[in-house]
DNA sequence: GTTAGCACTCTTTGTTATTGAGTGCTAATT
DNA sequence: AATTAGCACTCAATAACAAAGAGTGCTAAC
C-alpha cells in the first residue's frame, strides 16, 4: 500500500527524529545521501504520509514527527538490524563472566548494565519462584508466640516469613511436622504445595501430630507465598536526560508511576515470551503516553521464568535496544539454564 | 548579640519563606500582626541581619531570603514547638497498630507514611543486624557444588547466602559442623561469631570434622555478613514537587544521589543518637546544597539500632518534621523494644 | 511525474518599554 | 536617639513588537 519511496522517506524521517529529537523538514531530508529527489517531492510525499496517519506536525508550518502509527509501522516493517559494537557485547558478557551464583544478584546487575548501555530505564521481573521446587522447609521458633518459616527452593531462592503460633501448639509438634513435611515435599513445585499437602500429607500429619487443626493452619500460613515476583530496576532517573521529559510534570507522573511497583508489575507480568514492543498509548497507561516499552522474556530450559523490559521515550532506539535485549535474554537464559536446570 | 527585634524579624522572615518560597520584603512583613514597626525600620534591621550573615538577597533590590547561617540560628534558637494535628498522630500510630511483626515491613511502612506526612523524602537505615544474636545457622545443599547458608537472628531477621563447596568436602561433614555450631553459638551476637569460632569452637571442630581446613573456609564464607544495613526509602520523587527543584539538572543530580545508595548510607551511618539537623552544605555533598537532612535514631532497649532521616529542601518545615520524627522514633523504639528485647 | 518558485505560517530570538515589588538613604518626626 | 515617611533607584518579570528562519502548500513550468 505504501510505495517504496514513501517507505524510504518514513524510515529516514524516523531515524533522523530518533537521533535528533527535532521535527524533520523536507529540505534537511533532501540533503541526505539516500534521498535522490527534491524537497518538493518530499513535501508531497510527507503530506500523503500524514494523511495516512504515519506522520504528524507540531504546528502548521513545522517539520514532521512520527506518530504512534508511524513508529508501529517502523518497528514492524522498517527496522534495519543493528550491529552491536564490540564494546557493548563485552559489557553484556561481563555480567555473566563473574562467578556470581546468586540469581538475584545476576538479575540486579543485569538491570544496571542494561540501563547504562541504553540510557533508558530497565525493569526486570522475576525470576518467578512459584515453579521452583521445594528444597527445604524450616520453622525456627523465636519465642513463645512467634517463629520464622523458611523455604529454600532448588534455585537457591530463600523465602522467609514470620508467623505467630497459638499458645495451644507445642513447639515440638511443629518440629515433628516440619520433619514429616521435608520428607514428603522435597521436589514439589511451590505452587502445588498447598494442594499436595491437603491431598497427600494431611492424612499423615493427622496421625502423628497432636493439635492437628491448629498446626495445619500455621502450615498454610507459612506457605502463603509472596503475591508476585520481585522487580529490579536500573537507571530509574535516566528518563530525566531525555529531552521529551524536560517538563517537570511529565517526569513526575512518569517517575511516580515507575515507583508505584504494582502498576509496573501488571504491565510486565502479562508480557508473553519473546521480544515485544509496546508503543505509547498501546501501554494503556496515561503516564506512559510518550513512552515505549520493549519486553523480552528469559527462561530456564524451556520454561519462561521472567521478563526484562526497557522503558524509553517513544523516540527510542528500537533497533539497538531490541538487539541488546535479544543478546541479553539469550545469555541470561543459557546461564540460568546451566546453573539451575540440571541437578 | 541579636536584639529581640532582630530575632523576631529573623523568625518571621524564615517562617514566611518556608511557607511561601518567595523572598520576603519589608512591606509585606510590616503588615503581619506580630510586627508593630514600620517597613523602614524593618529595612534597617534586615540590612543589619544581612551584614551579620543571617539573610541574603537574590538580587540588589529583592526581598530577603534566609542564608544557611540563618537557618542554623533558626533551628538552634528560634524554633517554635509544633503541635501535631490529631490526624498526623493517628497516621503515625497506624503504622504500629497493625499486628505486623516483621521488622522490615514495619520499617518500610514507616518510610512510606513519613514521606506522605511531610511530602519530603524519607530514608530509613537499619535496623542493624550485627548486634542481633544468632538463633539458628543452617546450610542447605543445593547440588554437588553449591549450598545456601541461612542465618536466623533473635529479631527474626533472615540472612542467606549462596556458597560454593569444594569437591573435597563431604556434605555430611557440613551437616555435622552445622549441628556443632548451633549447639555452641546460639545467642552469640553476629559480630562476635567469627571471633568466637576461632577462639572456642575451632578446637571442637578440629576434633570432630574430617576436612577441617576446607570446612572452616566455607564457614567463614557463609558468615561473612552484609557490609551494611539495609536502607528503605519513601517518597523518592517528592522533591520534584518542591519549587526549588523545578530545574531538571538539580533534580537529576539529587535523585541520582538518592539512588546511589552508598553515598546515602555514609551520610546516615555516622549520625549519632537523638535528633539532628544538617543544613545545606553542612552535609558536605554538593548535590545536597539546597537540602537539609534531619536524622533521628531509634533503638531496642538502650541500644541504637537504626536511623530515620527526612531529606527536604533547606526551606523545610523544620519544626513539624522534628516533631514528627520525635514522635515516630519514640514509638518505633518502644514497639521494637517490646517485640524484641524480652525473650 | 517531478521540481522550481513563491506566498504564507509559525516558532524562535532579540529588542524595547512598562510595571511593580523591593531597596537604601536622607530628612523629618517623635 | 530611635523611628519613620518619602523618594530615587534597581532589577525581575511581563508584554508588545520586529526580524529571522525553517518549514509548508500550491501553482506552474519542466
């Protein structure tokens, strides 16, 4: 539906605007190497592209600026593959070069490096813990009324939670229960724990444990898992450098959105496997009107366990960020798979 | 050295400027109830106060603005005690009303509420974990090479750390060691652990444990505690609302300073017990030139375990913030003392 | 179909004038 | 001797205006 020339013009305009953040005029376009026709021709084409909704003007006699539809088309059809610099690749690899085994640390460092490489904001979700398998359950009494329940998963993740013990329950009973549970439940994915307890272990417990009713309550209480995975941020304030956010009000709503973790979580959680680009209002959040979000998933083996996202202005270096995320999510996945899959 | 009238004028100017953020002129001052003398008199006094370094002008014919020295004097000598509104007190109490026992949650919620009450930024440091006493040490093997070391303290705090196990070491040996250690070390403050191990337990271990040298290495590795206490933030973006930070560059340096936790930590860590006010450059950090930091300590029993701080513009509501912090640190201390001291 | 040419639009920048809140100083008043 | 009224002066902020420049759309020529 678009002619080759229109595509070329659209692409060059968007490339130029991404670089300069300034509306692009016909005259400056006509000077580019790729462009062999006159500014008048470009003007005509630009008018057509505007009618079609790919470009916009900031005022009647201004140069053109890509619309959301324009970016969408650009991302879907015009993206020229970006070759990463050696330096970039090395930095990415450096995250995985050190012998860090703690998953959270890897993830946190990832967020930091990615935000430095892009000068946008990085958000990493997960790795999810619900699919992890139980390695050890421990209940450590602190005093008469309280105890700490600790869950260790096969990925080395530790969850802990303070619980209250009703006075009727004997500490020894709890210890007994914990022993039984460890025997029965090791290797069971955390999501299935409660279910499995009711189906298979409850019977066993009822035979060996005195105040069964009370104890089972504590158990369920301590297995109640964190509602959602952890999020890690990098470069939260990077958006302040972007010229489109030189307005205090915009930056305030954006930053407080970023800090309001729940909303961010909802946004990332539903992102599917693979790399995806959401442009401006496609994100359904008014604070993100001028932002794009690129998400990539990472996995252990075949199973998706988390999401990496880069938040930038709609005027984002899509090509570069996609290449980086692609490299990164693959490397992260393979490291995690190597570390945590075969046990 | 200052006359009563000068003190009055200084106080009224600072109060007014804190409220309005606008330079205060002689005419508007003369209209205040407290002021019974003419604008000309005020002008003369203001000139004197400026000569003494308590006031400044933004330009030759502008009204006066407090200098850092002015704020200092105001905080030290002129602060009128602020009576908190019922509503404020209720909000503070609400943090402690719920039956939350997890220390970190209490602290986190505190940061949030305080930032909402003040519309400044809240930073909470601690509670320190080094003085806590060991309740349980646990090492959970994940696979041949790695294991998770878990430390539970008497305050219910859980630290965990991934460690690598050299191939020469038998998992059973580790288990044996952990049992010995739990017998010997429960109740010992975390800071003293390593010391105590070398002094008293090493001998015991060397008798019972085969590959003693290797095992002790793992042990020390797993007891290496986090270099410093955790920090919690509230209202990180609140400073964006302050008119003195309507400048993008200022806000950027400030926010990135806040996000750079190390620097913040250094700032808070050395703050002594009680409530203290650091004004502007007294903080020794250029990004905080226009900021004041009010710190308060909180404690378990008699022992200081952490710091609450409020970061605001130098044009801060000192009186109100001090009252809030005072109330807060006392309440927090008494709750913590009740929960964690008597065991 | 393309492009040169031109009138027109709108932002940006700079200049100038005006206003108003404020000061400092002097002289009059208490 | 301290206070205050009065006045000349300063400076930021605002508005009004002009000029420049980058851009457009349209028409007519190529």
